[in-house]
């Protein structure tokens, strides 16, 4: 089987997600893959189809979002 996709291999064939702290949340209509920390979410990846969402500085990978967004 050959997969032609831009999705990382870890998401196509996930290992054990019980130990992963990543979750998919939506902030202002933009889906984000985040890791939950003690006091904030850290953006891992923007999962949007809208190209303008990737230009937003507050959603760049590695940026911190407050937990109050949930």
C-alpha cells in the first residue's frame, strides 16, 4: 500500500495515544493540535484548510495559549 499524503507518518499509523498529551481543540474556528501543560496549551500544529490561519502569529507552532480557552 502506498500513501501519498502530507500528514506525518505518526498520525497515519499512531502508536500509543494513551501516553500522548496531544489533543485537537478549536480556537476561534481554527482547529489546532496542542499539548496540554500545567498552565497553558502549546501549539504543535495548525490543522486548518484555510491558508490565512497559518499566517496568524498567535497560532504558530510552539506558541502558548491559556487554558481558559477550553
